[in-house]
């Protein structure tokens, strides 16, 4: 992956970040983290929960400031608290 980053930089003079994981949303979160930590971030399947527990709600694609307020009213302040909720509760409370 470093070779890809180096090639793009050499040919375009544009730095790139690479984020990989098991879904598009997780890969986007990995890419955002890569921008801050050396350009490459991989979230392996066995690391997903540990990675997500420190992610703020508004950092998830599709959850903006207004949506974040709705989650806060329901007692969900970060992804760790969201992940601990029963899926039946989530569906009933958030649709």
C-alpha cells in the first residue's frame, strides 16, 4: 500500500490516504484515521469493536450534527454506547 501512495504522490504530487476494512463505512473511518496517522489504516475483522468504541458519532458517514443530538437524547454518546444497545431497542428508538 505504501507503494501505491508513493506512486500517486510521485505522478500527481497529491498525497493520498488509504483505509481498508470489511465495509464501505468502516473503510471510510479507516481512511479518516489514516489522514491523521501516516496515511494507511487497516481495520481487521477482529479489531472492529476496539476501533469503533473510540469513534465519535458525528465521525460516522451519515450522522451529522442534528442526528447526533437525537442519539444524545436517547443516551447514546459514542459508538461504544451504541454498540452496547440491544438491536431491538435501537430499531424501536431510532427506526
